[in-house]
């Protein structure tokens, strides 16, 4: 007489959000090992770090368990998700289900349910008692996993789906099951029934899509549906003989790794998201040569036209003569030269802080500074539109990341309050790189101060652009006595060179020199870059009229746009024109190019998928006639495009 088993269930969530769940049916001896593995899975899930993990252990009498055989497995591949769904629909048809297409369409639009939709296979009437949650199949496991030897902390999509499919196919009245994973990276789904077996189909969606769901199809009298649901939810089931994963069992079947690359590139083309570089034969400037044509540049971050300024270029050459082409080491070994210290002193003077520290790039600054300040026990509050380098810095830190609505200080306040007491950081772009607006600095710094959190502002697009003399966002609020702990910026935009920097207290820069890994483990910036940046800062400080000219140009350009009925807005030199989808942004940029104007179509993932835009940047050296010309060409490109594509 076998001893009783236990059902062990785990469910992890963060706030209201489901992170991970799993269940096992195991023998008593195996409980500790499985608990350990499920704990591991709950705490280190790609969906995030949970704040709530629930374990449930239930005794199951051995004789109540139903033993089932696994369904036979087949794998089909399609060229596209549409073709995959078509295959699924054909198989459903072959089961005598007439409205196959409608059912498959419903599946591919499902999203975010905990359980499955339960449909009458013929009338498509919904039979699930709670349509938000759906019907969940539980109390099941693979017979082979119960001994404790197979307790992997990772989800095995295939094996778990095989267990579920075997149980569902054996439920009274269920004629078929359809499934697409809601894991954005898992594009293989399946259709299963007792007669078809388990048919894996790949792909059923594009990589990156969170859409996923399940449908159970039922045929029979509706008064019996509660019996079916009870079977799905309560009947303990062990599934025997799950074959090894069809791909791992036969390496010659596995698509070679280059095939993955090809598929990924094809997907980018299909979604109008493929990018290539444009090759310029001339220096960065407001007018460039492109494919032999004189072209007006409205896409550069070289706002003050310093990248090609003779004094800046001479300073770079002079620095190479004096210090060489490279530095031969990282900053803490042999890479610090007089020019680096001069540059840091000038930056500190420009931003009115005690000290500054420079990094190889702005990306290196953000991805190094944030993990130096925060670790797993901290919380980082980050604006939803922050730059990718901030997002990656947050991820690298291992801290819990709380994203607040764009520049919404009430939302930030609520989210901080919900986590208090906590230690950590609030971080925001000063000027948002794709929207051109400015952070609500007084409230942002006030909240950080009140809750004893570090504050960090990224002035990549603010330095040399906003405030009197281009001194940045702090100069927009002269009465404000709060300062961010970290005032980050770049040397590569208005300052015309390359590199990132942080202006802060001497204590903070000392700390960062010892803790920021991208600083410690990168070769020091090349003398040419440092020399050019130093000359550029001096020019900005000595010639505030350049910044005034830029700010005048922005105001003038906006006036022209408004006069043409384009309601563009900006608080910086970045003027976004949101056009909708990627195809539309590409088409408008192409028309402008034909008119002799270069602008960037900005698409997902730089901006949300339905908010593709033209991102125009104004430069100090644009002439009024050029600004007028651009505004008119833009009005035309956008209106033509709208007529054609809407
Ligand atoms: N009972 C009913 N429905 C469920 C359950 C459950 N226990 N668990 C998940 N669902 C629903 C829910 O709506 C999800 O959004 C949807 O199914 C997908 O769940 O052979 O990973 O857990 O390689 O994301 C298929 C493996 C993997 C194919 C499916 O589903 C293969 C998968 P996920
Ligand atoms: Mg999932």
C-alpha cells in the first residue's frame, strides 16, 4: 500500500501582479527538496522580485490519484505566426469544429488571464464561471518528478504543458485545448486532444509579445459543466511517460543557432523595426552631405554645433600631440592625465558642484553609477520614459525597480509611500530624450529629500541647452535650494565630444571612483575626447550667446510649426512629432529626406509601439530660412502621409 502524497503549490506576486506559480504532487520525503527549488524559482524570476510568496501543502490519499499516460507529441514549424495560427485552425477543423478560425482568433487576442477560457465548441458560448480569471487546471504533476530527483528551479514550459494537456484532454466533455504562452520570449504553443495528441506549433506569436492564453473546448450538455470544472480543479492526476523534449532529444532537429539570428532579423523587417546605419561623408553639422546631396540636419544632438568647431578640433589635436592617442590604462591605474583632471574641474565649475568624474560614455556613467549606489535591498523609483542606460543601470543593480508615470509627481509620491520605509534612489532624465520635456525638479527633489532617498538627474539633453547659459535644469529654478546627489550628463551632445560625467560632492565622486565598475574597468577617455570636451565647455561658458541663439531658434521653429497647424511642444531643443505606427514614421522621414532634410524616425523600443515619431532637433546654427523650410516640408510630409495611410 503506497503512502499518501502531497500537493505542493507555490504562487509568487508583486503587489497585484502575478510573477510565478507552480505545483507538484510529491512523496513526503521529497518535500524539502521541492520547497527549496520552488523558493528559488519564486525569488529569482525574470518577471521580477516578489513581495509575496504563498506555499500550500495538501495531503492527497494515494488511492485518489488518477494515473494517465502522456499524449503523443508532434512538432510543426511555420514561417510566421500567422501561418502557425493557420496550422492550428486547420487541425481544429479536422476535429469537426466548424468555427475554428474564430476560436483561434480569440486565442491570439487573449492576454493576462490566470486560467483558461472554457468555450462551447459549437456555439462559442463562454462557460467559465469567472471570465476574468478563467478556469484553472490544477492538482497535477508528472509521475516522474515526484521522487525529488527532478526538482529544477526553472520552469520547463514543455514538460509542464504536457502534464496539463494530458489532464485536460481526459476531462469529461473536453474535445480540444489550445495554448499560447504568455512568456514574451516563448513563441511555441500547442493544440491538444485525445485524438490529435499534443501538437506543438512554432511560432504562434512574435518574440516580445506578452499575448498568451488558453482555451478549453467543451461539447456536451451545459448542466454537466460543473463536473468538468471540478475534474480540472480538484482531481489529482499524475502523468506517466512524458517523452523528452522533442528538440533536446535529437540535436540534429534543433534549428542551428544562426537560424535564430535569421528569424530575429526577419521579424524586425516584418514589423518595420529593422535599422541600418546611415553613412555620412561630412562632419556633424547643421548641413551635411548625404549620398552626394546637400542635406539639412534636423536629427543631431550636436545642438551648439561644437563637434566641428575649429577651436574644439584644434584642442583635440593639441591633446593628441601632448598626451598621445590613447591612455594605456584605466583611470585608477595609468589612464589619468592632466587633461582629465582639467576637464573634471571645468565640469564641476560649470555645474557649480565640488567635483566631477568622467566616464567613457554617458551609457557607462548611468550603468555604472546606479549599481554603485543601490543593491538588492534597495528600491529605485524610475520615470517610465527614462533613457535605456538608466533602465539598464537599474537592472544591473539588482534593486527592486518601481516605475512611475511619466513626470507624474503624485504617482511618484504614492509609490514611494507604498514602499516606505525603504532606502534607495529616485532617478529621472532632466530633459526626456524622445519627448523634449523637462522634469518637475522642485517636487522631484523634495520627494527624494523627504524620504531620504538618493536623487539622480540625467542632463544629457539639458547640458548646454536649457536654462540661462545652458547651465542645465537647476538654472531653470534659481530659488531652489535642493540639489540632486548625482547630476549626470554627457560630453557627446551639446559639448560635441564623447563621454559621460557626474557632478557631485567630493565625497560622492570619491565613492564613485571606488565603486562604479564602468569607471574602474574601462580604459580612460582618449586625450582627444577629453581635450575637445574641455575646449567646448570653455566656449559655452565664454559665449552664452550660442545658447541664446539655440533657444531663440527653438522658439522660432515652434512658432512656424504652430502657424502651419502642427501642435508641437518642447522645453528643450528636441521637438517630437508623434505620427503613430512605425510605417508612418518611416514614410514621413523618407519624404523629408527627398526634400533634403534629415530627421530620425524613432520607433519601438525607443518609444512605445504605437507612438512612433519624428524626432527633430534644433541647432544653434540653423538659419531662420532653414527653420521655415523645415517646418513647411514637415507639414507637407505629415499631411500627405496621413492621407495615404489612414
Ligand atoms: N489552467 C488553465 N489555464 C492556465 C493555467 C492552468 N493551470 N496556467 C496558465 N493558464 C493559461 C493562462 O491564461 C495563461 O495566460 C496561458 O494559459 C498561458 O500560460 O511544447 O507556458 O504558463 O514547448 O504561459 C507551451 C509549451 C507553454 C509548448 C505554455 O503557458 C511546448 C505556457 P503559460
Ligand atoms: Mg507563463
